[in-house]
């Protein structure tokens, strides 16, 4: 885990969850430098024992690249799919457990939290948000190339857990135009799923030459979005 930004008396907490803490370390430090009055915490799901299978999940496999993996529904699940879903939900709960002490330390509530995710880490955070794992709604989410397992199944679970008057959630999704790990059929299905959550106001964007990586261009996009994401 990495901490940066204003850690004395932050006005908000930026929570970064990516896929490779070591490879993304420089980018995270650049984000911290742009955090202004907010504090930043970076969490590493890949270091958790429950993250082993999800980490091994191959984003370059033919069934991911052609989109057929993501299109599976409950009837087509295999045991390993159910195991992966369980791990992702558990990792979401672990994410909450890692954020709560920081909120207590800084005297902040969940409505002062901005989630910034990439790849599988972004998928973990999105699942946690849509399935009400966060105790309260966060202020906003900025998700780069989120890898969300089986959006149709997520939509089913969201319907079952629907709240009466959910707090609004501002969300930005940024996709790499050349990212073969998040094919068009998958992106469309995820967009349809998010539209079913009335509280989510999702703004998608595309990086013209983007692949499945979080680089300097990603940092530039993220820092330009932060003023729109930070709670007032």
C-alpha cells in the first residue's frame, strides 16, 4: 500500500486500486502530487491470498478477446467461474476493510471517498459498489478498462439488491481503443448493466491509442477528471 497527498487533514480520500502495485507505483505518485487537499491511499488486492485465482485469470485468452467469456450467464457457469465470483466479492469486502480505518483516522465518511481503479482492480471496486458492499455510497468512481466478470449476472444481483432511494453515484469509465482485453461486446454489455442502476451517472470515454495499461496518458486523463470527482 502507498499513501500520499494531504495526510494531515484531508478534505477527501482518493483510493487507488490497480493490478500491479510495483509497475504502477510511479503513476500513483504522480496522482498523489495532483491530489490537492485530498489524501491518497493505494491498495494492492493482488497481495491478498484471495486474489491468487483472479490474478492468474488470463486477459489475453481467446474467450476474453472475443468477448464470449464475459457474455456467459448463470446457466453457463462452471465451478471455476463461481469460485472467481466469490473471490471478487471477498476482495471487495477486503477493500472496504482497508478503507474504513483510514476514514476513522481522518474523520471522513464514505461520501468523501473517490475510487480510482484500473483493470481487475477497477472491476473489484465496481462489483463492491453495485452489490452494496460499501456501507454507504462513495462520491465518485474513475475506472480505467474495468474488468467486470459476467455483467449479466451482476445485473441480476443488482435487481435483487435494489435500494429504494439510493444516493447518486458519479462514474467515469475510460477505455483503451486498442485494448483487446475489453472487447466491444463486453463494453456494451457492461454499459447496459450500469444503465439499470438508476443512481449511476456514467460517462464513458476512450483513449485513442490506449491498450490495457495505466500509463502517463491515463494519469493525465485522471488528473483532469479529479476536479469533477472530488466532493464539494
